[in-house]
């Protein structure tokens, strides 16, 4: 039996979303997205002549922060703060999982 190799998708198709897609997913206007880019909450990671791209790893936290923005009518600066905290929490969870893998005994009692 002979099987054909499956070509993996290119990183561009998996790792990045266009800024227009991100604004649609997060229910943001272009002005709000521009303000979040200015604040550093949305980090443009890949440029093209016609489009700007955002890493797909940013989108889940951004969607959550934008849900807070729409549901609780907070300003965009609060979105930036919540994104910063969510990113720090994710980093700490990653570090904790590494430490737990290295030392399976409970660290805290």
C-alpha cells in the first residue's frame, strides 16, 4: 500500500489572521482596532502591501477582552489592562506546568 505524503499547511495560513478578520471576530470597529494597536494590545506581526496580519495566538485573549468591553461597557484602556493580565496569567500557567512536570510533588499545601 502506497500513501501520498500530506503537505502541511503553510505557517501563514495557520498562524496569522488579517486585521479585518480580527476586527470581525472581536466585533470591533476599525477605529477601535486602530486604538488597540496604538495601545499595544493588538500587535501587528506580519505586514503585506495590502493587509496587516495578527498572530492567531493573540485572538482568544483579545476576544475575551472585547467581550468584557461590550458586555460591561468599559473603555478600551481597560481592554488593554485585561489583556496584559491575561497574557501574564498564561505565562505563569505555562511556567507552573513546566515546574509541575519537573517536580510532580505538590509545591503548595
